[in-house]
C-alpha cells in the first residue's frame, strides 16, 4: 500500500524535465564559459576597493551652480533629441510601413524591398549610426537625432505594418471594391480602428528613445550621455550621481506621461461621426508642440548636410567601408567576437529572467517595484561603465550590465503577467494541502509560462543588439572590436564587424521567432 501511494505521488513529468535540464546544461555551459562569468570577481578585494572608492565619491551629489546649469541644459537636450528623433523616425516609418503592409490590398504582396529596408535600419544599433553621423555633424545632438531616426524608423515601420494588417480588413476591402484607391481605403477603413494602437505604440517608443538618446551621448551625440561620459572618464562620482538622479527623474516622468497617454487613448470613445476622437487629436497636437519646442531648443543647422564638401566628406567616409574586409583571418576574429556577443546576450537574459521572477514575486510590491524602476531606468551602457569597474574589462562586465537592466524590465513585465493570471488553480492546490510554493509551481507557473517565455525571448532579441555595442566601454564582444577598428581608422575591417552585427541580429530574430512558434505548438 505504501509503495502504491509513493508511486501515486511521483511527478509523471519528472523524467522529461530532468532530460530538458541536462540538455540545457550541455548547451549553456560553453556560453557560460565564453561569457567569462566568474562570480568570485565581484568579491575580489581589489575590485571591491576600486568600486567602493568610486561609489563613495558619488556622495554627496554635486550641487555646484555652474554644473547644475549644464545638467539642466543636458536634460532638456536629451528630451529634445528623443522628440525630434521620433519625428524623423515617423517620416521614414509611415511611407515604408505603408509600402510593407498588406493592409487594404486586394491581393497579398511580399514587398521585399521595403521590408528589407526596414530590417536593415532596425538591425544596425543606433550607436553605430551615431558614429557615422558624428563624422558629418561633429559632436552634438544632430548625430543622435539622425541615428535615432534611422533605427526607430525601421522599428516603427515594421510594427505599423503589422498593426495595420491585424485589424479587420472588411471595411477597407469594401471601399476598394467600390472603387476607392488604397490610400483612401486605409484612411477611412483601417486607420480609425488602428489609430489608438498606432499612437499608443508611438508614445511607448518615444519613452524608449529617451533612454536611447542617453546611450548615444557616449559617442559624442549630446545630452545627458555625453555629460555622463565626461564625468565617468574623470572619475567624478559626485557629478555622475547628479546626472543619474536627473536621468532617473526624467525617465520616471516620461514613464508616467507615457502610461497616462496610453491609458487615455485606450479608453473606449463615445459615439461620434468623426473618424478620430479628441483624445487622438489632442495627443497629436501635444506632439507637434513638443517637436516645435525641441527644434527651437536644439537650433541645429541642417544645412550642414548640404554644405559644400559635406556630402563629399560623408561619401568618402562611407566609401572607406567598401569593400569590407572578408579575409579568412579577419572573419575568424569576427566569429570569435560574435560568439562572445551571443554568449553575453544569452547569459545576461537568463540571469535577468531569474532575477526578474524573484523581483516579480517579492513583497512588499511597492518597494520592489521601485527597485525594478531603478534597474530598468539606467541604460545598459551606463551599467556597463560601472560593471567594468567592478569586474574588469571583458564579457563578464557586459553580461552583468545586460542582466541588471533586463532584470528591471522583466521584473515589471513578469509582475503584470502574474497579476493577470487566474488564482483559482493555485488556491485549489493549497486548499488540498499543498504549500504556497507548490501552489505557485504547479498551479500558477504552468498557466503563465508561455507569456513569460515570450517576454524573455523578446528581450533576448533586444539584448543581442545591445550586447553588440557594450564593447564601446570595454565590455567585450563585437562592440569592442568595432570600437578598436574605428579608433584605428580601419574602416574596411569595421565594415566586416557591422556586417556581422547585422547577420547576428537577423539570425537571433529568426531563432527567437522559431522558438516562439515551437513553444506554441508544444503548448
């Protein structure tokens, strides 16, 4: 009888789970080694002393009048760069998204050219674009605006096309069959339904652009990032602390505004005759005012693009990248750096997934939500400057930087997913005598696991792009290789690295998509 009860209590899925665990260890062990993960370095006395001295210099934050004036100007500049960069992104995304989308078409088309342009734009990190445009405009916000516009134009165009295709097409097709041309069918048959989602996603991307504009300051593209880079290079902790505080306040304010606007736009509208409501129109009006104020603040001389010698200088600069260096020895070096970049992204995302789940489950919720906000508000490149001090140059510093930022992002997403999960299965198990952790493990987690995995894979796609540029502050991978070659003016070799970044990003996108489809079928 006891033996029969023992077999009844065994988990029938245990052998399969054990097999998956062994397979995961076999796959992840080489990535762990390549990422140079050595937790003991965090406790190394020399590293602790260096980090302690630097962090100790953060207190008190600088309140010197002249510096605070510079900080205020840099904060406004960061906000303006993000806003004008989004305007440029919209100017690219709207026509390219229109061409790439099959919405309001009477027959399906593959649209390879427009889709390829969108893929190219979003696959090259904005930091790489910024390096190119610093060559044309010099140090300052113009390079950051152009870089944001290109990368975010690719992202927005892809998502816009998908949103337009996801809404019911019957009204638009009815208009087409009645003789309307495609632009009119989209305007009256698709846009009224998709407008709130399009504007909501645009507002979310503007919030992301604020963080990205800080990152680009590290290569001289203006704003808080450029000020932070100067403070870190001079090991001026008090100024760095003030900049971090200003950035946290800016991101928090942008989060609140973005969240409020999305909630506002998601509110069901009252019945009306006009295709667009006052909320959408007011949001567009506020965006227009923001763009006008940003342009007034930045006062960029766009004529530099067409000035005598500017186009020739840019053409000569770009021509130096062609043909790329495709020699076997150089590509072997690139492959090694690509493998290191992949390892950083995978291990950083997995560590973040564990930390994010712990943060999502931790109580009291308000305290740990604040921790989430701090972790995700600090860009990965800023974290990398700190982790390099903590563990030294190399891939481990990049892995830690990705893990810290992504833990904050996933902690918030995981928390929202767990809050939306029905509590009945877990409660039923606990009423049957199961412990609380067993109720979560067998009642809640199986229901929410597909969504958690989807969030994790999405962040992995984002992290592979960021891992490719963390090397600009010494955190290993393709970024470090690119930074060295650009510093030595070896543009043909740098072109090979940029090509590898593009290919790696496309492979990870394809692999992530395949994993999501496989998980759906397996579920």
